[in-house]
C-alpha cells in the first residue's frame, strides 16, 4: 500500500465533490456578513468623529465600497451592486432554458459591462454570488421592517391622532408641491415631452421613504418628539396618496385615460387595511395577548411581537401598501398595552440587539447599490440636480403644514428622502416607456442626494438629544 | 372619459406587472417565518406540559407538519421538505440549460413524486418556494452557529482542559465501539456486502451531532456542568476523528487503498485550526478587544462577538471541520475575558433574544425534512432498528470513558444524536456507491430516532436544574 498517494485523494475528492469536507454553503454568507458588519462599524465610527448620525456613515461606506470595488474590478462587488438585476437574472435562469450567463445577456442591455457580468455569473462563483445576494437582500428587507416596528413601538395611537391633522396637511402639501414643481422642471428641460412623462416624473417626486428618517431620529434620540410623529404619520398618509398618484399616472401613461375604478379600489384597500389594523387591532390584540399570557407561553413577548409585526407587514402588502407601513402600524398597536400586559424585559430592549446587527446592514447594502457611473453625463447631472432641487424644496415647503410652534424645517427635511419608493415608481415608468434611461439615472441621483442629505440636515436642525442614549446603529 | 374602466386597470396591471403594487418579495418569507415560529411555540408549549425539553416539541411539530402536509398534498410543504434536493435542483437550473422543472427531472430519480415536484416547481409559485427554502436554510444554519457560540461562551478553556483527558476517552470509545458494532450488524444482516460498505456504515455510526445536545443542555439549565463540558469536548474531538475515518473509508471505497497522505492532511488542517484558534486566539483576541474598546467603538460587544464567531466558523470550514466547531471555539476563547474587558450588558444576554427567535426555527426545519415515507419497508425498518440499537449502545458505552463519579449515562446519551453529520456521511457513501437506497433510508431512521430520543433520555438522566432559568427555546 503506497504511503503517499495524492492521486487517490484527488480521485476521492473529485468523485464525492465538496461534500467530503462538509463545506458549509453558509460560509460565503458568513464572509459577506463579516465585511458588511465591519464596514458599518467603520462608517459609524467615522460619523461619531464628525458628529453625524451613524446611518450616514453606513450609506457612504456602502457607496464607496460598491463604486471603488467596481472601479478596481472586484468581482464580488461588481456583481452584488447589480441588486435587483440579479433577482431578474436568477428568475429567468430558473424559469427559462438559460443558465445564469445566458439569462444575464437576455435581461440586461448589450454592453461590455453586461458581458463581464455574464462571464462572472457563469464562473465558479456564480451561484455563490446569487446566494449571498439573496440572503443579504432578504435580511435587509427584514431589517427595515424591524426598524419601523421599533419606531412604531415608541408612538401611541392617541399621540398620533393628536397630530393627525397636521400630518395630513404635511402629506398633502408634500404630494401637491413636488408634483407641480416636478412637472414645471420637465416643461423647462424637455418642453416637448408628453404630459404622461411629466406627470410620471412629478409622481416620482411625491414619494417619501421614511426608513432613513426613522433611523436618523433614532440615532439622534428624537423619535418620541412631536415632529417625529408628524413625519411618520405624514409618511403613512403619503404612502397611500402616492399609491393613488401612481395608479392615476400609470393608467394614463398606458391607456391615456384615468381609471376611477382603479383609484377607488386602491384607496379602498389601503383604507380597509388601516382601519382594520389600527381599529380592530387595538380592540382585539390585547384580548389575544392576555389569553396567551395566562396560558403561560413563556417567550411570548418576543414571539408575539415579531409575529404580529410580520403579520401586519404581510397584510399591508396584500392591501398594496408598503410592508413598512404594516410593521409601523403593528408597533403603534402594541405601544399602548403590550409591555403593561406582559411582564419582563420590554419588547424594545429585546429587539435592540437584533436591530443593531441587521439595520446597519440595510443601509450599507443600499449604499453598495448606488452606481455613480450611471450619472456620468452632463444631461443626467443637469436634470438630476434640477429635480433634486425641486424635490427638496417641495418637501421642505410641505413642513409649513405644521403650526409655527414646531420645527417645520425638521419636518420638511424628514419628508425629503425618496429612497426605494422613488426608485420603484421610476422603474414602473421605465417599464411603461415614459421614463427613458437618462431620466431614470437623474431619478437615481435625486434619490441618492435626498437620502444622503437627510441625515446631515436633520442633525443640523434637530440636534442630538443629550439625554437619550442612541439605540440604533452599529456605532453611536 | 369612462368612469369604471376595468380593462384599463387590467392593461396597466398586465403591462407593469406586480411591481405596480410594490409587492415585496419578502412577503412569502414573512409568512413562512410566522408559521414556523408559531409551530415552534406550540411544540414548546406541549413539551412544557409533558415536562420535556422544548427542542423535542420543535422537532416533532416539524416532523408532523412536513409529513402530514405531504400526506394531505400541501404544495408548499411537499416542496420544502425536499431540503437539500432543492439546492441541487436550483444549482442545475442556474448553471445548465434547464428550467426548475427540467432540472428536477434531471436531479431526482424518475417517480410520480418527482413528476409532482417538477410540476409544482414549474408553477407560478416555483421561485417563491426556492426563495423561502434558501432563506430558511441559511437562517437555520446561522442559528446553529449562534447556539454553539452561546454554549462555548459558558465554558472556559481552563475548565475544558481539566476534562480534556476524559473527553478524549469518551471520543475515542465513541468512535471505536460504534464502528465495530456497526460492522458486526452489517455482517449479520448482509453477510455478502463488501468490506468498504461495512466500513462506511460503521463510519456513519461514529458521527456525533452536538447541536441537539447543546440545545437540550441549555433547555435544562445544565450547560455549565462537568458532564456538559465532557460532551462538548468529546464532540469536538469526535468531529476531527470522524473526518479522518471519513477520509479513510471513502478513499478505500473509491480506490481500494488507504491514503496516508489524505489522513495526514486532514489531521494537520484540523490540528492547525484548533491550535491557532484556541492558542493564538486566547493570546491575541484580548489585545485587539482592549484596543477597540479604548477607540470607543460603541456596540463593540455584539459586533465583535458575532463577527468573531462567524470568522472562526469560516476558518473551521477552511480546515474542513464543521462550522459549529469554529463557533464553539470562538465562544470558549471569549469566555475568559470578554465580558470583563467590555462593560455593559453581557454578550450572553444580548444574544439571547436572537437565539430564541432563530434557534427553534432550526429544529422545526430539521423536523420538516424527515421523510417518514422513505422508511415504509420491512428491510429498511429491520436494518434501521438494528443500526439504531448499536448506535445507541456504542455511544452510551463510550460514556464509561468518564470517571465513575460522573453521570456516565448522561454523557453517553449526550453523544448519541447523529443529526446532519451522519446524513452527510451517508450521502457521501451514496455518492461513491457503497450505500444503497435501502441502507440510506435505514441511516435516516437511525438519525431520526437518536435525535428524537436524546432530549427525552437526557431529561430523564440529568433532570432540569431548578435554579437555572431556561434560556433557550421558544417556550420554556
């Protein structure tokens, strides 16, 4: 028997594959998680020195990593920053007669970059990229639900009702003003563009993505102020109104008509969800919780809290609202009674470690997906900056829906970030053919600038609360 | 302009697709998570009445859900319980010219069940099943790392060294006895089987999957006892030895020779990892932590702790050891100094909410993947029960490696579960052609019985610690 037979080993290895070494498929995900977590910590530490909210650092670290990684040809980052495109590619590869590489060429427009992606995805790491992408994407979507649930937990329905009137003013102004300003910009820059395109761009500007604001308010210890309640209330109303605007403008773009039926259905569903979750929730949930508590379910607080948040997120989505609206509503419903009915550590404290691990990941991931190279064109930059300007002015002016005793500027800045809602809206515009590549990139610029400016401007107008200990973020 | 134009709406819907309603791809995952979490809570509650560890209830709820769901034709459960097969199918669909349905027919043996799966995976929910599977699978793999990290955090290296001698005895006996007994059973049941097959079956019986035992010890509040340390130390040694056995028997099965080179490489890598992680870790980690603490990184405890656990899990896998060995080693390294160096809430308390959300999911998921129908044959049941018997006797007898003052029976029962390690071993045997379908099903039976019996037998021999508050599990 030969003592050193490498060929035997190689043959065994080849035959039984990677399973011989019980190679764990979770390992690439571990590596990605370590890097993102450390990146988030670094960004947070940087912002601590600059006295800015941690979330800004996370966005910037992600942005730098994604773009530098791409610039220097790092394969992993080049693939991962494609974000949603990856899920479209995987979807086609799974349902059609294509492998990942062929699917890439089908999904993306022909370009050297597309060829590079196709090559990388057909390489030995192709599937690993996909599994890392899928996991980080889901975790960051769950993270934003956790964040909005926690924000909701700090706000009672009673307090919310008190500011309801002003929140509605802010929301309505924040829809009407950006819409008008956006259409005006389009008329100036592209005088010949069809009405549907102008309406679409105006519609994109009506969106409010409250995730970043919610996070900044928590970073600064300001999430229980009147201003915070107005911003969050207005954001929920904005989500409903924005949905109606979307139904109108996309109907108009597709058919040239306005369908009152679709408006009625959209509004009805959203109203039904809000009435059912808040109205019935406040009445029914305490009864269920009391019964479960008396049945002696031990880890009840965390289990029920999280399940309830996920449940309402799901139902909100059934009503065509954003899942974060559901998670936020769940928090508000539980706010008034949950910690009183169920003893022990507060739900808030139980969720804080989970929040501080996963929420920074969302913002780093958001930063990674920003492609600066799509903005390298004069037309895009001009259109983008003009739209950004009116996007900021429109929402900041909406802050004047508040009474003068409040910090109107802070409310306006809080409503400013467009985030993923604006991108979804623009994506639909691209799909129905009224938003071209250049306008889409301009919208990306607008989303990026409003998102990155919001933490800085909110910090400047609100200031950090010296009493409150920052609860969110990797580094505070 | 018509007031109610449903066709307009339908056209818009058709054109812009599901994105119109910002349908969140995370929703199916929310639904699955809610169901699994509630199932885990139910199982835990049941075990509370029966005074058994919660983990047993989680396994049984998963087992019942998976098998009943399959029996009554529930599409989601029928697909999800395929477990690893799904990742093989997805992998082929992504890399080859197949869609999910064609890939299913390629990967699985022809049968009506395969046809059903192919149909379900080509249906509208095909991709949803895949994304739910991928997420739950990754989360449960991460969960088991969290569990073993927490167990490691309770055990200091000094204490571990004190029991090192006995742990080695238990590990070696636990390899030798099941190997001999397994080969004897094979000679009795299949007198004509080749030596390689007998060795493989013997090898499968040498595996120890410590996840379930670690969880039961935590459920019972017994994870800081001498017996716990011996079991965990022996399990680490067992992982190394089992790897060597696997290298030997798979080399023998493939080439008919024993490759000393592969044995040397395998042993060297494992030894290098253990020396580096434990030796260097204990010396270097405190210095790094002290420096980071003085740099004012805030959420340091959770961030560093989790990153360190993930890092060692990754390195363990590089050394071809199980990732859980790495997570466990990380816990032991941090045990002696971490909470002393870094103030605030202990790492243990910070991780407990995360543990109680994700760990039960692992065990429910494990239960869901047990296919009772593969055991519905007389031969399988006879072989399975005979192997189960010697698997139990072999490991229980290994408990006599401890001094008589200890609870030898409990140590033996703790080493008993084979879990996924046994299945990986058997899967390789199937891949190299020495383990046939019948024997594979017998191994599944053996894994199932040893895994489900362990909590009951450990509870009976150790008893619950009335002082300790159960820290793990959805319902305690």
